[in-house]
C-alpha cells in the first residue's frame, strides 16, 4: 500500500463519503500547542471504516469481480457496518461475522443495514475463522477489517482531507487496532512531512509488540477498547509503516481511555466509543506531550457505542 493508492482511493470515494470536520481545541487545553479534533465519528455508519469499505467494494464492482454471493467480512462491529453499507450501495449481499461479545448497538445496526449477521466465538479471531469457512463454501468475496491495501488506502483518505484544511499540521494522533487506519493515515501524513503518533491500549498492543519483536506477533487482548482495537496481530503493512521515521508508538491505560471518553462527553457532549477516546488519551494522559507551538490533530474515529454510561455526574 502506497501513497499513490491513497490518492487513487480519494478519487474513487469522492462525493460518496462525508468530508471530515475539524474542531479546534480550547486554547491552553494542550499546553502551548494548537489542537484540533478530527470528527470522523460523523462518517457514514459512524466510523472511518466506511472509507475503506467503499474503496474495496467499488473497486471490485468496477472490475466485474463481485460474485453473486456478495461479500463476507469478520469484524468487531465497525468494519462490518461499513461493509454492509458499501455493499448495499452496490446492491450486493453482505454476510458479517462478529464475536458474540460485539456490542448490541452494532449488531442491531448491522441487521438494519440488511447484513446477514453471524455471531461466533468471543474474539475477532473466532469470527475471522468462521468467515473464511463461509467464503470457501459460498464463493463470497473476502473482505477484511483492516489487512487489505484497498481498505487501508481508503482509510488514508481521511488524512488527505485533514491536510487540505490544515496543511501546516505537525502531528496526527491515531488509535491502532489491526492497523488499517494507521497505515493509510501514515502513508498520507509522512508523504507531507507530518509526524504520526500511533496509540494503543496497554492490554491490546499488537503494533507496539510487533515493533519490539521486529516482526508481527500474537498478543493477548484485554482492554475496554477491545471491541474495536482487539486484533491479536497487526498487519504487516502497519508494521512496515510504523518502522519509518516520523512514527511514534505509545500506550495508554484503560483508565486513561475511559477518562478521555468521559471528558469528551462532559466538555463537548461528544459520545464516542473507547477506541476513538484511545487516541485522545495519548494527549490527555501525557503519553504524547505536544511541544509549544506544535499543531496537532487527534482522530476521533468512531461513535458506535451505547452512551448510557456517559450520563452520570462525576
């Protein structure tokens, strides 16, 4: 996956996705740095995943490579929602495999989008294995939640839009699960000389562990953000981009993620999922300390969450 792939994806999805909005952070909130929140949770289906799914499915439809059985994907929820949405735009069937632990709000919405939903096992890896069996039996096109160049390139279109608004940006902060969003964002950001902070929960650190080991490795998954950031392995593409100059890997605790998510609600009435708050937690916890004058954008990548636990008064 290259920067040219991101540019091609941007042309393919233009006019079909919602351009990302940037909201300024209050002066002084991040010290002497200038900050913006990239409100990607406002995207179709509630997350950035719509970009990659549309790029993937539109590319296959244009090439005459969409089988009658449609497309199949395994997902913690968000990638499945995006796949079902993009497939529906092309009148293609979509089968979505999710863990039994997937949030009910995501499963219900999948069904409303017309997906054939299968709940299997307790982790993403279980749903992935079942989806591969389904593809072998039916001939459905295999999509992937993150590990495909078309998916990653589509996600990278987000960064192209951020830079169109803030070409003077110094740093982008983004959460990492399997690495699709990170890979696409890094391809665009590094091309323009923008640094990337890759943020993971301590209990779900596939990229950070791969960097330590020098290769993709299995990691245990135990985090409040595991429904979206629960990949046991990061993609090899993500590891390749993470090794480049300008990328920094940081970890945050579940407590810091929960606090960042709550603060978004208390201060801005923004309800995002824990994965989106993971990126912000890097700044609010001090895992990434912006230098004076640094121009920083934090990607709030998804909002498919039940906000009921946000309404309490602290």
